[in-house]
């Protein structure tokens, strides 16, 4: 148990650190992470890229030019953005395959069966704004197929069935599509920049700077005026969105409100490690310190939490949750182990309550007899 303070009173909360499958020290600040069918892929602030087995054994590591900001695994290749570059690493051996310099920083990428698409942007320090962005298309072997330059920065790039969708910033704003000719076409205008996006099981979701969450058809599913959406994730019950204020809200896939919580500054959020209950993991920070909280995705109830370095990135699947922190540590939780630990703790709490009640009853009987 860990002690947490709420409204001036201390309460017991299950210790999430006692429920981890593994903890490893990466050796530098973790900046990106990815779960594959058989491994965890970790990227670092200084360009280190490594693969670990699900048991925590280091399989290989290599070093690229700069911070690893995004990772995608497809076939036998790990694609990653590293500073100014898009990189490719052999997933089996860790051998570098190719690297290509872009214009400005390489931001986000998505890999399909035939191509890898990556967003780059040029930032103007004097104007505190992005001057130009581009969407690049490469073959898996590193051949540059096409580059499309735009004035707006695409803040998200996702793969949805046979389409590549982009969430665009100012000045145009909106949802764009990368067509078969690798040209960008706006398919839905918005009056606010899109800040994040993901492809779900039944629809694509995009968060906006004005606090709205919309699908790819422009339907508003959630609205929190004046509170910018920083992340959107899908959960079995629908979806969850986190906001700049530290608020986190959940709704069904049709937009029906489910629950809402308020935390510190949220730095990363994912769902995964599902057992008898479905879980959402939230990384938050206050100053230099961090905290990781596991809640029920059904009702938002807090299940466990732990102190950590500042959580930076996360990824989740039905079986796993992976979170990387600024202090160089990364943590993994596995569904069966997490479920057993939570249920065992709940049973111990129930047993302790029963013991306390029986003791109280015995004390009352003694007092009555005397």
C-alpha cells in the first residue's frame, strides 16, 4: 500500500510498483516505446534504440543520430524518427538498414504494407511557429517515393484501412487524406487545429485545440470548451481523452459521457493489460517528479498508483502496458499478473475488514457481559 493525500486526509492505495512484470534501466531518458507481438522496442533521448524480449532480456541495441520521437514496426523492420532523419533497423538483428535526412525535424510516422509515411516540420525560433511541413513517402527499402510540402503542420498521422489520414494545424486546419497519388486532400474542415488522432476499431478519432473530439466524418463526440485535447485513446467501452488542464474524460463510441477525473499534468495515457477489468494507465507529473496511475476504464475508479520519474511515453495492447520515463526507467505490466495482484490485494483488504468487524463485535459482547 502507498499513502496518498486527498482533501487533507490520507488514504491507502494499492502500490502499482508491486504489480509490474518488469522494470529496466535504459541508460538514458526514454522518449518513445512500442509493443510488438514478441518484444518491447525502446527509443531514447540521445538516439539509442533497443529491443527487449517480453521477459526483459536485451536482444539488441543500436545508436541513431538524435532523439527517437516515434517508432513503427512492420515486417522485419523497425522504422523510427530520429532528429532530422527517418531510420530503418532490422528487427531481428538490430543492424542499421538505411537512414534518410528530411527537412527540419522528423515528427511522426506510420508504416503500411508497402510504404512508410513520415511528417517533418521546420520551426522558426524568431516567430515561435512552424514555417513549413512536409509528408514524405518511402518504400520499405528506403527509396524516396514522394514528398508533399504544406504550410500547415500535421500534428497526427494515422493509418485507417487503405487510407492515410492527417490531423492538420493552422492556417487551414481539418482532417486531410493522403491519396493514391501521395497528394494531400482536405476531407473535412475544422475551425480549430487538430492536436492528436488515432485509428480505432470502428472509427478514427481526432482531438482539437478547442476541446472537441471528432470522428473522421466531422461528428463531435465530446466537447470541453477552452481545454485543448492532448491525447485520445480507444478503450473497450469507447474512448478516453486527456486535456491540457489535467482532466481526463471517457465516453462511449457514440459520445455518451461515462466518467471524468482530474489529475496533475498528464504526460501520457494508454489502455491495456486487460483482465477481469479493463485498465487505463495515466502518466502525470508535478515539477520533476512523476506518477503512474492505473484506473478502471469502466468507471474511472482508481485501482493502483506509484511514484516514478516523469512518464514520457506509453503503449498498450490487450496483454501489455509499457511506460517509459525521463529518468531512464521503463516499466511493463502483464494482464494476468496485474489482475492477480489487484484481486489478491482486494481479498486481503476484505479479510482485514472482516477481522476488524469480528474484533469489534467481541469487544461489544465483553462490554455487555461486564
